[in-house]
C-alpha cells in the first residue's frame, strides 16, 4: 500500500461539475479528458527526458504544470503524487522527487483507466467507439 491509495482517482465533486457544465455537449467532456490524457503523456515523457538530461529547471516546470492540470480536472491521486514531488523540487530535493516517477507512472496509468471507465463509458459517443 502506498501513501496515495486513500485518494480517489477522480474527484467526484469536480467530475460532477464538469459533467454538468458540459451537459448539453457531452462530447466536450470526452474531449476535455482525452486532452488531459494526451497532454499528460507528453509531460510524462518530458519528465523522463529531463531526468536523463539532468535538466532540473524543465523538470521543475513539467511537474508543476502537470500538477496544475490534475488539480483543474480533478485527478486527485495523481495530483497528490505531484504535490509531493513539487514540494521536494521547491526544496531542491530533485533526486527524492525523481524517486516518485515510477509511482507517478503507475498512478497515471490507473487514472487513465478510471477516466475510460467513469468518463468515456458513461458518455454516449456514437462516433468515438475506440476511445
């Protein structure tokens, strides 16, 4: 059990708000979450590259950006991992922060699955069957 398992993948209040605000156009909700997944994948690759290149400034920025995306869309468990990493970065404890990358990757994969189950499968998407 990790320290983040008590957090839900998706914040139900945020999800309900997003669902309500896109009720007339449910495909917007799907697009929003698909964009989150796509952007997160890019930022996760960026984190790996920054670690390999020891580019701490870009690493710091990528963690902070990804944390903001997670907070905005309500991906709570992922947000909590990134919050821990961001705090370590602010204390210049980059090696400790980078030690959370495997956990972040696992939580991202699990969050993506939760999104597929809770968002994509609950929204009628006649033209988006492969999502």
